[in-house]
C-alpha cells in the first residue's frame, strides 16, 4: 500500500456526497447524459478565442495530412464535444460497479494483460490523451488487473482530491507526481499495472518522436521505467462508439537497459497513432504540440 505521504488527500465529505448523487443521476438518464455534455462542448468551443479554434482545426488538418477547412473545423468542434463527454463519463463511471463494466464496453487484446499477469510480473500501460483513460483503467480493473498511476493536479486542490477519491474507490492506487518514482517501481514489483499518459508531458524528461504527421514531445517516463525494471510496455487505447467503449490492448514488448529511450518512445508513438487517426474526433489537440511550429 502507498505511504500516506505519496497519495492525494481526501475531499470534504459534502463533495463526495454531491459527486455520488451526480453520478447516480447521470446513470439514471443513460445516454441522455451526452446531450448535457454536447451542449457544454458546443458552448465551450464557442467561447474559445478564434485563435484557439483555428489551432485545433489546424492540428487536426496536419495530423490527417491535410483537410478541407470545413472538415478541419468540424473535427475541432467534435473534439470539444467529445472532451465534454469524457468529463461527463468520468463522473458517470463512479456509479458503475466493476462487475458491471463489461455491460458498457469490451477489451480487444485482454489476453495481453492476462499473459503478463500470469508471468507473475507487472507491466506498463501507455496511453495518449485520446478517448477516455479513466474508462480504460476501469475496464482493466474489471478484468482483474490492479492499476497504479500518477495523478497530476486537476483544477483546484479540492477537485483533484475529489477525482482521486473517486478513482481510489475502485481500488486504483494513485501517486502525486513529486512522489511517484518509488511508488511506481514498487507497484511493478508487486505485479501491478502502472498506467502512464505519455503525450503532452507536464514535466520530467521528454524526447521528440514522429506522431500524427509531425515532431512531438513525448514523456520518456514509460521507457525509463521499462529499462529500469524490465517490465513490459503495453500501448493501450480507449474510445467510445454507439455500441459502447472499446479498449484496445496491444502486444507487450520489452526494453533492455541499453536501449535508446527515443527509439522505445517512438515505438510507443507509432503503435498508439492508428487508433487516434481512425477516430480523430476523440483526440483533444487544444494546445500546440508540434515542435517545428513552436
């Protein structure tokens, strides 16, 4: 179990009660919750400065190798709507028990999780800011795989604590970024899965990779952990369709201590890219990403 100094503190009780009530309400209205999310997404997009809307459309166009202006704008609007849906579902999922998760989605490649577990070792799940990483973690937990991750601040300290509490209710182990290194290593040695978002790094060492038709900075955290511990790397994506959530778990691969971190990270980027390009509306390119456009 994590030291109390490394995990995020608990929110006020009234916030927990309000969050639980909201989650139950969203569950009760079913897919109609997306009407709320879509309205919020449309309003958020409309309130963005024109340069932010143009940036999102441009990033979609470049990632696709060039798009008509109208299609680029459509994808930008869709990204804002789907980001709102992701936020709504981050609350909704609190009211869904792990034993119910497979009523709302499925895992392609779950055998890749099982093989690593059956070998008696932990592994590193590597994700991009695409679809829903919270749903991906919940699906892994539902399949019987304990998950540990790093949680950076989200808004105010109380909001961060609230989201952390919701995740820990599902038995997810969390570490604050400044105290994560030892905890993640320990989790891997205990046979847990460590989940890390590798694109849009918020701190720590990075390397440049080719991703979505341009040079992008990715965190080298997953590669470093893999080299240090010998744990396998498993790229994973999660997106939503009318049929529910789809989690795509790729084949594990190993990194040796003498492997170059850039090469390892490029392999991760190359594996993650196709799902993102297949469902670009659930990618969230709201800020500059290409280093040659800085």
